[in-house]
C-alpha cells in the first residue's frame, strides 16, 4: 500500500471555507476516481500562532494505482483547488510506502 500525503498550509482568513470545500467537494472528487481506499484529513499540531496546516492522507492499493491517479486525475483536481484558493495556500506532496500495519 502507498500513502499519498498532501500537506497544505492555508491562510487563516479562508480556513473555514477551505475545510468546507475539502469536506464537501475535493476529497469526494478524489475518492470518486477509484484510485484510493480511504482518506484521512488531519490538523497538524504545533503550528505557530496564526498557522493553519493540514495533512490529507490518501491510501492507494499500490504504486501503479497512485501513478494512474497522478497521470489521469491529479492535474485537473489540483487546478480546481488552485482556482478556489490561489495565493492563499502552500502545498507539498509526499508518498510513503507502507511496509507493515499493526492493528490491535
């Protein structure tokens, strides 16, 4: 399995609007591609005053599925996000290969 993590620092003035967009539209659109098994939206702890940083973690079955997402869907979805919040966010993306899962 592969985790596709998008870390987003969002301008505090649009934080609530961004969260509504992510919950109501963007995450659902990403999941509708069929490339991910689940998504977790988390607030990053330990930010300085005024900081609003979030982690959006998508779980893909394998690298091939993530590659398909990035080739066929990511550009349009990222453009849609940018058109809504241009100049009000910074984002970076990382991937993590899950080597083992421990479930109680």
